[in-house]
C-alpha cells in the first residue's frame, strides 16, 4: 500500500497489478473493481506479447511455444524487491515455468512511485540471457467510467495531448488484426467522444499515436483521470459490452495480423535486446 497526502495506491504481488488508486479526501476510486460480471482484470502488465498469437503460440528458432493472450506476466507472482510509504519495486525473473512458454531469460521490473495525486509506473526489462531476446510490452489500466458514478458513459470523452488523425484497426473473433480493414475515428482534433457502441467489434487499436498523454473527461463532471506514457507508441482502448469502465492501454507492439506466419522476432513493434541490454518505459496516472 502506497500513501501520499492525497491518494492511496494498492498493488498486488500477483502480476504486480495496480488494483486500487483512490483519492483520500473524497474516497473516489479511479480503478475498476475487477467484478467478474465484466472483467476480473484491473491493470495487468502485458508481457512478452500483446493480444492473441496465431493458434495461441509463438515461434522462436523454429520451435513453437504455447502462450496465453497478453502473455504470462499478468498471471505470475512477482517478488517485492523494495518498499516504502511512497515506492514499491516488483520483479519477475525467468524460471522453468516461463522458459516452457517463452525461451528467453529476463528480469521484468515494475516500480511504482506515488507523489500527491500522481502515480508513476516504470517498466524495465533486462536481458539476462546469453543471446538476443525479443518481446512486446503493454499496459492495461481500467478506470471507472463514469468516475464516482457521476453521469453516464456517453458523457465522457478522451482528450489526447496532441491533434490526432486516428485510424482504427479491427480485430477478428480470435483476436488477430484484420488485414486491410480500418476506419477513421470521429471527433474533433484531439477529442474522441465515447459511447458503448464503438466497442461492439472489440478494442479500438491505434498504431503510432503521436500523443504522449490521454485524459478521460466528462462534459458534466470536474473529475477526470489522465494517463501519460513514454516509449509506448501504440494504443488500445477497450471495454467489455456496456461495462462501467474504460481501459486506456499504451503498448509497444500490437496483436498478430491474421496472416502472420513469422517468429516472435517478426512481431509488430517487437523490442529486441542484446545480452546485458535493457529497455525502459513508463506510465503515469494522475487524477483531478
């Protein structure tokens, strides 16, 4: 449990997952509760893949490995390395069980730092192998929407940090990107109005987004939450059917396209690290 004068953040060692981010003076909870009626997740880390792999498997050096959607980190127990009132560091390292799913040795660190109404989450992947490793990395925080039950979902909109021409990519029923299918999103410059109907065909997937921040705001409430990110060029926006929350998901990489036949090194947006190398990214959540 992390505490500042304005907020409390609770993180589970399972998946090093943020499960609560609450404003203390009003008791406003910004994170989704994980109610199984809609979705049990709250803010999982996506590693070493994003989305669904073709036939539920990745290939490396001609060998196939079965792997679940979004990888295994979200279902793995992390070790708490450091802890204070305002900071916590969690680590996941390769093991016999991970090597059966993903043939590379690694350390994945998640560092949480709480300051006022801002929670920064830093992601660091280290290559502890004697060969080059390949992976995707993503975030998946789910925010209550409406916030504090104020208004309806359709009162809300996303405000991007820059002017955007968003082109939505579509997923098929097994979670792969559909070749040649995309739609420009409605909205005015940096504003994307929200409604439940836009998620009838699964997540909104955007590649190479210019903005480094997205805010969830309402026309009828002063309460909002903003998400800033570094080294996450792609973006997913998702909710299950008519759910009372919205996921804002900065990613480095996207799901396979439906005709993908390559290895993990060929996946879209894949990160490669030489032996001893490391990659860093960050996600910052601020409530207003």
